[in-house]
C-alpha cells in the first residue's frame, strides 16, 4: 500500500513537472505564432486606405510571399530538434554550433529565393491572375518585400535555435517588437513619406531585418559565451539541409492538401468558397493554439532524448497528448458556442452563413483529433523522425485528394468538403499514433 502511494506521488510530481514545462514553453510560443499574421493584418489595414487596386495587389503579393516562406518552416522545426538534443546531452557549444549551421542555411536559401523572385515577380503576379489595375502594385510590393525573405528565413532558423535551448520567451518579445516597428514604419512610409504601397513593403523589410539582427545578436552572444564557431561549415550546413528535406516534403504535402481543398470549394460556388475562406481562417487560428503545444513538444522531447532519458520522453509524450485532447475539446466547445456571433464579423450574406454553419460544426467536432495530431507531429519532429513524417503526409495526401475531388462530382457541399478535411486529420492521427506506439521514434543520444 505504501509502495503504491509512493508511486502515485511520483506520478503526480512528474505530471506537474511536465505541465510546468509545457505551459512555460507553449504560452510564449502561442504569442509569437499569433504575432506573425498580425504583420499582414497591419499591412492590410494601412494599404487598404490607399485604394482597392492597392489592396488587391497586396493580397496577391502577400499570398505569394507567405507561401514561399512557409515552405521553409522546416528551418525552425529541424533546428529545434537538433539543438534540443545537444542541450539534453549537456553540450551547449555543439548545440549553438548546430544552430549556426541552420542560420547559414537560411541565409543561403534566402539569397537563392531573392535571386529568383525579383526578376520573375511580374510574370508570377500575372500567372496568379491579378487584374490589370492590381498587377503593378503586386509586382512592386513583391519585388521590394523579396529583399526581406533572407531575414524571414533567418528568423525561422534562429527561433528554432532558441526553442531548442528551451527559450520561447525571447521569440515572443522579438515578435511583439517587430509588430510594433512594422506598424509604425508602414504608417510613416506609406503616408508620412507618401511612398504608397512601396512604403508598406519597405517598412516590412526593415522590420524583418531588425528582427533578424536581434536574433543574430542573441545567438552570437551565446556562441561566444560557449566558444562555438560562427564560421559557415559546409558539412554542418549540408547536414541541416538533409535533416530539413523530409520536413520540406511534409510541408509541401500539407500545402497541397490545403490548395486542393480551396480548389474544390471554388467549384462549389461563390457562397461556398467565401464560407470556406472564413472557416479556413478560423481553422488556422485554432491551429496556432495547438501548434504552441507541438512546439513545446519539439523542445522537450529533443532534450529528453539527447539526455538518454527514453522513459522521460515517453511520459512527456503521454502528458502532451492529454494536453492536446483537452485543449482540442475546449476549442471545439468555443467554436460551437461562438458560431452565431463569429460569422457576422466576416459576412452579412445569408447564403454564406448557411453554408458555413454546418461546416463549422464539423470543425468543432474535429478539434480533439487535431489536438492529438499537432502534439504527435511535434513529438516526432522533436525526435528527428522527419522521414516517417514525410511518408505519412504523402500517404495522407494520397487518401485525401481523390476523396476531396469526388465531393463536387457526387453533389456534396462545403460540409462534405470539411468532412473530408476531418478524414485527412484522422488519417494523420492514425499514422502518427502507430509510429508513436511502436517506439521506433525513440533514438537517444546527442544526434539521431
């Protein structure tokens, strides 16, 4: 009896420790994640007063930019896992050196993207169907904003370094400062300097480089403190690229799923595509809350595995899944309660509301599934299990695509489309759960 009581006490103590770690990492991570779309909202609010053509141009250019940058989100994910392992192994010098390799890779990729985007901006804008009135503004914004892409990628990689070092507060502070600077610069350059949409682009570029410089100062200080080299290392950069390649496949597969869903919604009619965009924006916001737990998972799991603590990794995984389910349930309930008040914020069209209401119910019911998916995704990323994540997402895409494309053929509406989105998340949950249950993701040591 005494033994059982002691075991129960140890279990409760372990749960409290995991809870403290998850909260301390996830809450600031959520703040920095939410700050990212606020950049675009500030630009939209300021440019929107210039005119419809300028706003349309910003819409096209920002969509292209965000797609380009989101493809490279592996710079944050792969760096977090690699750095956290080194931290767990007690080798901070190697951890920061690993992080510098990720930052050098970000600079190289950023330079390559700039070299491609600037000369092709006009053609790409035309390809995406911008109107004759909006195209010049989109091209101007895209060409100038492209200069900020290397900074955006450095921010991704450096954020991964700090997350791996179990620090999510610094990225939050930098994101807040960047948001404030971006808003002030945009207003000053667009209206004060009368630069129009070009002023908005330059303001964002300056803010992005400012954020990148702050991150670099923080990382360089850490490197000097622990005696880590700052020079580019070809082998290290190559290793970072190899670790990120499977996560790139995973991200591209996920982007393909979202693009297919939007294309199908467009075939259903104007009311359905309008409702789909509203739901997708809410779905993305809910994803930030769940992704914050996943980010905590990447950092915590990587550290446990680096320290050789397989049991600690299992227990942390189990507790984070419980968190994912609980947060998913809460988010689902909030969506159900807020549905009537949420939709009028975006539309007064009764046809759009009628299409969105039942689909939102599907989104609400699927949130606990999403909670499990995001957490296990983060756990496997933290374990450096990128190749499995790539194959699992390709399988999910293969299942989702034909089912989604059948929705308009069989006369289904938006609710049927979001049911297929729930099917997609269920397939992801099953593939991730099978991998987690197998234990093959548990590879201890400073490197995988």
